[in-house]
């Protein structure tokens, strides 16, 4: 195999004309990779992504070739994938206002150019889910929100419309499945590519605790910090630790790393209905 790219969380190899996408136990917050890995994280993300790819198969094709035909040392945390021409846009769907979307709203009343009603709080449900794309940054850089019009400039009107439609339909289906499990899917980030025929294909990971915000439905309270089954727990810890986000990232205390692992497992078990082994 040949290493093509090492990202914040995933490593991409070329093998026999395919790609091997390997999910590591690395974790990043504020676009910085922390020095402490989260045990089992790569396996959890891979297993949950594969479950969602199956759930979404009738809605959109995906890049998965096999989860078994991978090198033995990566078993359980790697997927053999089709090569795609990846689109240079992060496709984000939001049904609730928080995180970077909230910060943008507080400055301008909009998120990625979408105007929202006044008076919304951290955690408020939006009148309807919205498509809020962003740039796709390299390691160490930050994704930046862009407008729908900018997506049209980058990809053309038809392709932009298809991405918005697919992103919101995936979010809608994901929200329904999560609600059945007692979870609010607050937002999610998706990546798409084009296959050899020029068709849009869902790629990377999908609806995981790294790429989505999962909130316990019975604890949701707008205007407060939400309980979560996702990476927000680590973001909150990093904020509270006093780290200035410019110096070297701090090591995670063992209890924080273990708590993060348990939250990821909780998300997997609630959503899939399967026991984590």
C-alpha cells in the first residue's frame, strides 16, 4: 500500500487501484489534533459509518467496496473504498443553532448567508433545517462558512442544488432515526465526491460523533450548554481547561479520554440498537 494522505483523524492509502480509508484513534478540537488518542474511537466511527451507509443506501450511493477486504493490521477500523473526485465543499445541515453557526448568527443574524429569525438561543430549534456549506480546510487550517451562491460558483447551479437536496434529505432521515433512539441530531457534516460517471457519491464518514452533534432528547434545553454524545464534550473540556488554542494542545486526563470513549459507545449503541463489543 501507498500512503496518500494523513488527515486529522483518517489516513488514506492506495491499494490495488482502490482507497483504504483508515480511522485512527486521533481526535481534534478547534482543528487541532490532541496528543492523547481516544481508545476504540477509530473502530466506533468505522462501525457507525458502515451502519449509516447501509441505512442511506436507497437514498444515495456511497464509496464503500468492503469492510473485510482490508489489511489485517487495520481490521475493524478501515474501509476499502472507490476512488472519487472529491468535491471541495463541506456540506453541513443544521436543525438547531449552536457552535460556529451560533457565533455567526450572533454577529449577523445569518448562518452561511441564510437569514434566521431574531431571538434564537444556543440550542434553539430552527424553523426548518438549513444547508450551511463551508470550505474544506487542510490540517491546521479552519473550515470557513460560505454561502449557497458560492457553492454555485464553485460547482454550478445544478450540482449545488443536488448537494443541498441530498444533504437535507440525509439529515432528515438521520434525524428521524436518532429521534427514535431518544437523540436529537443537531447538525451534521457530510462529504461527497463524483464517480467515473459523474454521479454524486457519499464518502468519508457519515453521522458519527466526530461529524455530528448528538444531544439526549430528554435533556435538551435551549439557552444552556447541551449534554451530548459527541466530540462537543472534548470541546467543552478544552474551553474550560484554559488552553488558548495557539500553544501546543494539552494532554487529556485519563478520565476525560475514557469518558469520551464511553460517550461515543453510547451514541453507537443508542442509534444502532446494537451492543458494542
